[in-house]
């Protein structure tokens, strides 16, 4: 029987349970996918704790992205066939070895990606795309400051920012994370414990500051970022793993700066056309070898709590995948 990680009560990863379930028949237009890998994302952790904006009815299975093989197709489903290697997009439900989904939730897996890379691709790189291109309108020649540059979405921003022609300053909490950021194209590296990133950015830009700040950290990091920005800067609020930061309106006014919230998934639900353009570009860049997830850990499905803890404890470099 297939297995899934199930949340019966809200709380830390250790409260989740691995359970078997009975396969259900397909409804019209549905597809059965044998899941080979699932990506771990911070929203999964927050959702299981009851701290995310989406609060599924209990019980539910966490996980917003996966990859696998199509093993059954209802006759009403189009453009999909048994044997297709696919990426699966979900609101939740990815921590399982079998999923029944609508054909519209599937995206072809790039031929040069393995399942773990496919399962850790669209959430992080989609967020980086929406932040840098749709919201931040990053231009070639500008300076991009990426916080949390060793994380999954941070590394995606480093890689994409460099591809778009920006000068990329990567800030992270360890030398190992910075080494990977450098390998992905970062021009300058800032270790938080060694130097004030605010001073480093001013030094590296000769006092001008960053044009775009990509910030999944928040808290004091967001607040200090307002003190090292250029005129017309765009501060992208990706998340707040380090706490909620406060925007000082005097600093924003003086620099003619903008603070922009980045919600890649919600933006597509509001405007599906945005998602079509984004997905086309991401797949083209992936097939061309220009972008690729860095999967630092691959763990079996039964080690879901350990895998989630890698993100909570900031031990991952890039992405973590459950492999079935």
C-alpha cells in the first residue's frame, strides 16, 4: 500500500506520522503519479505547525512540490501519458509515494534533472523569478544583495541574478554556504559573523548601495538593509525566517525606495498568465543548463522529520529532498 506523511495535530515535525493509505480511483481528468521525490520547503513546516496563511483541514499531508512518473491516466486528461516524467505542483500533499492530481498540476521534468532536482525546482526558482523579474524588475548592471544566500530560494536568486546580468553580493551564515553561492555565480561574498553586511555593501559599491535586496530572512536583516540601498532601490520581502522587520519610512523616502511583498504562488492564482510566462522561461533555462537546484541532502520518506529539521536548524545548503 502507498504511504504518506500525515498531520493529525498541529505542531513540530515530530508530531507527523507516516501511514499507509488505500489508493483511490481516478476521477475525470485525473492522473496517478508514482512520486519519486518531494521537496522540503519552509511553508511545509509552518503549515504543519498551524503558522502558515493556508490552513488545510486536518488531517492533511504536507508538501507543495514533488516529481515522479505518471502511472495511470483518466481518459478525460489531455497532454499527458503513462510513463511521462513530471513535476507535480500542489498546495499540500507531496510527502507521499503516490498522488492523484489534475493533469493541470503537472509540468514536464527537464531531461537533464533527476527526480530530486525536479522536486526542488519550481518553488524556489519560481519565487526567485517572481521576485527579481516581476516585482524587482532587476536590470543588467544593477547590484543585487541576496540574504540567506545559502538557502534554496537564496541560491536560486544568486544564480538567476547573475544570469540576468547583475552584480551579485551574496550574504550567508557560513563559509560552506558562501562557497556554493560563489560556485553559482556570486561576485562578492559576505559572512554575517565576520563583517556587517551594511558596511560590506557600502564598501563594495563605493558608497552607492544595492539596487535590489532579496530578503528571505527579515527581522534585523531587513531593517539594516534599508541603510545600504541605492536611490530607487527595491527591497523584496520573500519571507521572515529571522523575524518580522519594521520598515522605517524616513529611510525609504530619502532613497525613493520601494518595499515589495513577493508571493509567487498567490500571484499566479490572481493572474494565471504570469505563471505561464514564468514556467516557460524557467523550463527553457533549466534545459539549457543555466539554472539548477542545489540539493544538499536526500533522505528517505520515513526520515521526514530529520529532513524538515535540516531547514529549521539552517543546516541545508540549497534544497532538501525526500526520495522514495
